[in-house]
């Protein structure tokens, strides 16, 4: 169980990693804006946004937990 402790600790990131996180978040935000404008309001759009948020989270976590 001790190996899991690292999953819950704060992770310091370098300036380069911070810039990568910023760029990834901007890319996801741009895609979200595009989808918001183009997709009709329905369940499928909601699912798309849920998965977009999840993809953003995992992409950022991938950078911060090398």
C-alpha cells in the first residue's frame, strides 16, 4: 500500500512542464469552445464534454507524474 501514497502527494513541476500544462489546457479549452458552438445540446454533447474533461485531466496528470 505504501506505493500508492505517491498518488496523493503534491507534485512540484518544472517551468517547462508548467508551460506544457498551460498549452494543453489551452488546446482543450479551444476544442471545448469549438464543440460548444457546433454541437446541438443533447446527451451526446454532455458525454463528449465529460470525456473531454477526463482527457484533459489525464493529459495533465501524465505531465505532472513522470
